[in-house]
C-alpha cells in the first residue's frame, strides 16, 4: 500500500492504517491500475487482520487459564501473546537448573572459543529457540521508557554500548528473571501496578467477559468532585495481584 502511493508521488501524513488512513485509501483518486492494487491489498489486509484476531482470541483463552502466563505478563514489555509463547517454549521449567541454562537454551549467552590457554568471547550463540529469543528481544525494546531497575539497566547499557547491544543484554536478563518467576511461582517484584492491572484486566475481560464489581450507582459523589483533585487511589502491586488471583510477592 505504501509503495503504490509512493510510485504516484502521493504523500500521506499520519497513520495510514488507522481509521482515517484507511478511509483515505478507499477514496483517494488513482489511475485504474493503482486503484485495483489498493483494493486488492485492502482485501488482503482485512483477511489477515481477521486471522490475527482469531488467534489472539485463542491465545487470550490460554493466557487466562494458565497461571504461568499471567505471571510472565507482570514483566515489562510482555503481553498475553509473548507470555504464552515463552511458557510453550520453556515446557517444564524444572529441566533448567538455573536462569543461565535457560538463557543458553534460547541462545542469549555469549559464544566462547578456546584454544590452548586463550579464551575468546564473542556475540550471542543464537542457538536454540529462535522464536522465544525474538519474543525476549521484542520485550527488551520497550525498556527504554521503563521506570524500574530494568529501564535503568537498559539506559546505562545503551549509553555505553549502543542500542542493539543493550537490547540483547536486557533480553538475556529478562530470560533469567522469567526463569525465576516460573520456578518460584512469583510475579515480577518491580512491576508497575497500573500497567499490570490494565494487562491482566484485558486478559480476564477478553477471555471470560467478567468485569470487576464497582461501587453502587447510588453512592454519593465525594466533596472534592469537580475540583480537579484526584479522588481515585492507585492500587499497589499486591492489591492488583490479589484481585487477579495471583500470589503475593515474597519477602526479599
């Protein structure tokens, strides 16, 4: 779709695949060949989006009924699809003695070459589950804006060694943390409560249609209503976990 517009020197400012952009594609004036190409691509796009929605629904059902997947959702950068993918790739997490072995299984550890008394360390091995390794790398791409310790580590590594190496280093760190979460059955300790609440609520509502009960409609408004003063409290991470039937964080 982009190339058809570019070949005709048509520039579109904005999101081409949003509602306004799709409406533009359906009404833009083109020659017969260009219009046929645009219409064909729009039909393919609609078909692919329907397939994606179908499989997203299946993944949501799996994530909703699997405690391990919901634990991984507490990690920054993870949503239901990535969490289900990692649980599927890991299988029985007990077969990995520690997090480093799990990271090695995903090919996220440095390669090592030895000759006599010399030892050389190079780029990651890229051995093992490539799809799972890709999921961790995609999750690490979002850490630049994270306010927790993982975000601090990412920004420090990026300043020292560049963006790509920071992504790989954080992907390995995420893999080790994921092993701890799955082995101990605990959520991520430094998760952002609002983000986790939104992700877990979306999984629950999309899979089961169940909404949490809110206050009665007959409840009177607080005195500060309309004053601009925040009246809704922000739940802590343990409150969010308890409301979604997930275990509390253990004492450090």
